[in-house]
C-alpha cells in the first residue's frame, strides 16, 4: 500500500475527497498527512470552508485506522462515530491534516477487542496546519467492525 494507491482509493470510494483535491502527503505506519488546496474548498470569506477542514481531518484519521488494520491483515469496516473540531485561525491557503498514532497501547487494546468481539472503538486526534502554523484541532472516535 503506497500513497498513490490509498489516494486513488479515497477518491474512488469517498468522492468528496476527489472534489476537494485531497492528496496523500505522507503514509506511514503511525502517521498520515493529507493536504488540500484552498480553491476547491473556499468559502465566502476567501478562506477554507469549515466543512472542508473537518472533512480533511476525518479523512486523515480514517486513513490511518484503515491502513493500520490492512497492514495487520484485519478485514474491517471503519466508520466515524463522533467528533469535535476547533478552528483556531482562518485558513488562507493549502491546508494539511496531520494524524499521528501516539498511544500504541490504545491501538493494541483496540486490535485485541476488535479480534475478540468483532467491533472496537478508538479515539484519534488530528492537527490542522497551514503555512507551517497550527490552525485547528480534531478529536474523533472511529469504530471498526469485522467483515
């Protein structure tokens, strides 16, 4: 699984990611960074539409969960259960959603519960950045269900 194949997967299965021109900047075992340009995500104030910022954050966290499960050979469907978003600064250019798996023990518990019960939930955090500055924070719970 590489950046190009996961980006193609996102664009095919989550068409909004293609409309946003979302790109996979980094795809690693414990980190995902997605980006999107201002133009297709602009609002009436010439800044990034809040829904686009939230969507990119959801996509980054979802991608990290999805790809980690694939690497582990665990077939599961991943969906978002709930989230909260804070917008700290207006975004006036290309923006990035950076999701890092910082708690490996929480991931191990998540995998164990998923394999044992067929369903598990994990919390994920995403930092939004633009022009090398933090511009927002995302926190969300994702549920994986064995298929």
